[in-house]
């Protein structure tokens, strides 16, 4: 009898030890990283820097989550654990995740024409929701920033002619290819997705939807999402989240759209996000586009974009070095915020050093 009770207790302990960790208000803490490899990681991520010239790598936040537990966290002033940091184009992947909830509610299909939800797109009637998610609308968009601002569609959209109604500005763009036939990275496509979401929900539900559909179920309390003058969320650029809150979205994706016992985002939506766009040509971007996420995949015989990271790695990326990395096989989620204006930061280098600093998992 005693032996039987001992076996039951041992089984319960084993099951408990394998239970998944989920953040509530705070993240659970795991064994903290230490040793020479952590120093090598910090030497890369937090080097001495001349903030007058703004040259070199500047990391504002680096957070490493393993299997739902914080194992490394460091910030550089003025950023702290409670700072809602501008994510720039990570906002695009946040919008894709919000759309995943709407997809699960059967509010749209991937084959739906965007014009069904956003009438100004009737001048481009063949563009579908999937086309926008692949950055393959065929609209003649120029995603240049500081280096060619006078020719930049995105600068005009965010700061000059288009800033009052960004989606309308994008819809009035000419074409360079048929929809779905060519990849061209476009913040405009992302803002059309935001306008389409508004059309399928109606304005009243839309203004609260990112919070009620995604942020609140994940326990995100400090999110800010700026809108343009037409009250459409700027899905291309203007989500602000703490590193810890952004990591919640990473953990959701790492676990196939599941949050605790709830399938918050359908698994087939996550699978779509992580499927390479079949019209992408290697070299058109640093990473391989999926459904508004970036993939570390070999396509058409080309090497993985981040060769020192596992093939299942995927990421949300933003201007000046913002990144959310998800490595499902390693049970890792990494958030990196920064302000790198000289293009010296390298995703692969950080990932390589994080992986070197994290002890290998012991398989059960």
C-alpha cells in the first residue's frame, strides 16, 4: 500500500514537473543564465556606444523566455521592464495575430477579396486577404526610409500626404504585378489589413478589438496602438508594448495559438503564418516571408537566412533592430528592442549567442 502511494505521488510529481508554465500578471522565473557565454552575449548586445553619433549597436531590452519562464532579462536606461517600447514593424505581426482571432470567428477567409471589407479597394478587385498577408498585393509600393525619403511610399503614408487616412492612400496606388504573383515588402499592405478588419467588425467593435480579442486574454495591460485621423490602427508601425508583453504573443505563437486551455488563435492560422510564400525569390529580403511573419527557412535551394538558428525559428521584425524571435523546438522566445541606426546589428549573431548561453535541454 505504501509503495503504491509512493508511486502515485511520484507520478503526480513527474506530471507536475512537466506542466507548462504560463504567465499570469507576472512571468514565472526559471534558472537564470550565467557563465562566459552570457558575457559574450552581453558584449554583443550591450557594448559601449557613442550616443552622440548614434553609431553601433544599442539594445534597449533583451528578454529570454524558456518554456514559459524568464531566464534572462536586461534593460538599458531609459527603457525598463514597464516601458511600452515602440515596436515599429513588429506591429505587422501583431496585426496578423489579431486577424487570427477574427479568422477563428469566421469573419473572413484567406480567399476573400479585400474590397469586400474595404470598398476603396474596388479599384483592385482581385487582391485577397492572403495577398496582403504575403506582402503580395501587386501594388507599386516603395518601402524606403532614410536613404531615399523623397521616393518613399511609406514616408509619404506615415508623415505627409497619406497620414490622415493611410489605407485610402495605399488603395490609390498603382500596380506593378498581378496580385499574389510577386513579393514586395509593403507597410501599405499591412495598413490595408487594418482597414479590412475595421470593415468586417464595424467601427464600434473595431476600436476595442485588439484588446478584447488578443491583449486582454493574454494578460497584456500596457498596450498602446496609435491610429491615424480616420481612426484606423496603424498596423504597419505603431504598436507599443513592454518586452514582457510582446513575449506573450511569442509564447502564444510558439504553442500553436493556444493560451492555457484556450485555443485563442486557430492552429491552421498559425500554420498559414509559418508557411513560406511560394512566389518569394531568395535574396529579396533578409528572411523568408510567411503570413506577416518572417521565417528561417531554406527555399529554392538557398541557405537559411539565420544559419546559426534552428530551421523552425520565426520572427517579427521592426525598424532599427526590434525583434521577437520564436524557436519552438528550443522552447525559446526572445524579445530584443533597440535603436540601431547604422545597420550594424545582425539577427543571426544575436541568435547564435543566445543559443550558446542557454543550456541544452535534457530530454525526458
